[in-house]
C-alpha cells in the first residue's frame, strides 16, 4: 500500500531517533518516526553524563527530568570488596548547574523524549516495524517499507533517512556494514530493586562502579533511581557468561539469568548487604554482544546515529550522550542540506561525523584502559594521599572525560592517554595526580538537590522477592 512522502524518515524512537525527529520537525521539516515497540519499554543505560544537561534544555524537557529523576553529582569507582574507592565529583571542574546530571528510569526517560518529538511536530508511529529500506536506487530519496501491529503494510518515501534503529542497525545489517568489536565481547544482566536503604554514596546520587575479578573481566553497577530504589547489574565477557549459564542449568536452575545475576552481585559484600531483603521490581534484563562498529555512517540521502552507528561498553555511561549529541550534529547537517541543497559533498555532515567518530574512538580508548589498567584500577587512582600542582591538569582531564567532554575536545586528551597507556607513566600518574583526601570524600551534594524535586515515585511494573 502506498504511504506518504516526507522530508525525513527516522527509524527508531530511542534517545537518538527522538532527538533527531524533534529537532528536524522543530526546524519545519515533515518528519515520520517509526518505532517497532510500544513505549514505555525498558532499556539499559540509566546513568547520564553532565554534558546531556544543555541538550535537555534545548529540547525543552529539562524541567520534566528534574521533577522525575534522581540527580547525579559524580561517580565512585570501587574495588570488588568495596574497600578502596575513588570519587570523581563533576563540580570539581564544572561550575554551572549542569554538573548535576541524572539517574533515570530508561522506560520513562525514553518515553518523555518520544512524546517530545511528537509535541514538536514529528509524526510518531509506535508498533510499526521496518521490513526493508532502499537508499541505493535514487541519490536524493529513500523508500521504507513497514508493517504495523495489525499487519497493515505501507511504503513511504522521503528525501532523507536517519537510521536510529539501535542494536538492530537496519542499514548496517542489510548492507553488511556491521562488525563486532571482539575485544569488548560482553553481556550485561540487570534489574531494578525496591525497598533499598541507600548508603555508601548512593544516598548522594553517585553512580557506583565496582570491579569484578579477572575471570569475569567485567564490572558491577548500582545507581539510585529513587529514595529506596536502585538499578543493579553486571557486565562480563561472553565466554564467562556461557560457562556460568551451563553450570547453572546443569545444577537445575529454572531461571539462569536471575540466578547468574544474583550470583555475581552477591560476590560484592557491599552489594550483598545493600540488596538484603530488597524486592525485585521488574523482570531480569539481558543485553549481549553489544559492542560493534558500523562503517559507511552517512551518505547523500542517509545517516546513522545512536546505536545504529555503533555501540560500545557502557562502563562510563556515555551511551545516551553519544546518541543525543550525534543526533544534534547530524540534524544540523540534514537541516542545512534540506533547506539549502548541496551540489556535491555536505561539508556540515563531514564535519559532524569527524566529531562523532573522534568521540566514539575516544570513549573506546577509555574503555580499553579501564579493562587493562596496568595493575591499577580507577578505584585506586586516588588512593595515595599525595597531590602535586603539576598534575592538576591531568586530574581535570579525567573529570571532563567522565563528564562527557569528548566531541569537540577529544584531541586535546591524547597526551593524557599516552601517559595512562604507558605502564611506567601510569604508576607515576597514580603516585602524583590525585590527593586522597579530596577524592575519597563525598561530593557534598544535598539530599534536597538529589531527591527533593521528584514529584512522584518511579513506577514498579513487577515485584519479586530477592
């Protein structure tokens, strides 16, 4: 069945797609957003970076987020036992309101962004699955075949296609442009828990990241979502997941995902105590094989953004910011192309993807360092009790990296990476860069700042005793 013609078709209603649809509709273009799921729906990635703050203000959703979600002043990295930690407070280097980021329930957060795209003029259709796309037949248009939940099929045309289809990566999958990052072949398993007494930094709004053993080659996260609710889960290499799954099934496990998650979380005395007596508030969630790269990110009539462009380990909570910032940059370039036309190369698009590629490569480099820290973890980075003025720039760089300053400024941190990737220089960095007292103390965030603006609790779709 013939559909309608649009200026832009966006595939996917996650943060990347909703942001792009909102911006382009606001700019006066006709936009169709196709989302295969019915929102709200759960997703990994609840902890956000400070550099998202101004993007939210631009989109007009900042006040909603302040009323709905916990504020995040920093990150605390801990060793597996919880005995050694380093706290990275964003207000050490950011002196405006954006230093207080957010801990969000992704189901509700994503729904806010999707509804905002519709508010700004995009035609949003949920429960519509894309069956096929054609970006090759004509250089100045695309066709998209889709089917809704009732089986009705339509074919739409547009001047430009934005693939924000997430890990489905529709364009990358169809044209064979997708490649796994094998060195980051890992799986995440997680859920939400209620009835939790927040402590250890959670009561300040901090993200808690705990190192796991060498066997797992992974980490545990715990983030506060309300005054008594947390998201908690773990990431481990897939070979370990497969081995443990087999052991659990052989031992008679009826729910290996839940049993495995609890097995790994309970290895940490801190998490064990935290979740004692808590109630699981939603089913176990699992995301596997999630680190990949896609080539040919853009062409004259298409662009890939968010996870459709590539996805990397979420250890630094960079995913939502990478997706939304890419959407902003690419939307500017698309708007320029649709409004003014381009005879050959869209220089704005080229420059946008130079920044995007630099940012993704930067975060990937940070992640490799996290998993290969020369016998020193980020939890130990501030555990020497020494400080020297000459190292303050490097410390500030570390904070800005964790805050999200890697689109426009990824190049200026190259020297820091050279230091951190060299084992001898890394030890020197450890011995001189951070003052223990400053980086073991709280971020001095007040309860009212972190939790006080929330007007009602996060929904609890499912309850199960731990």
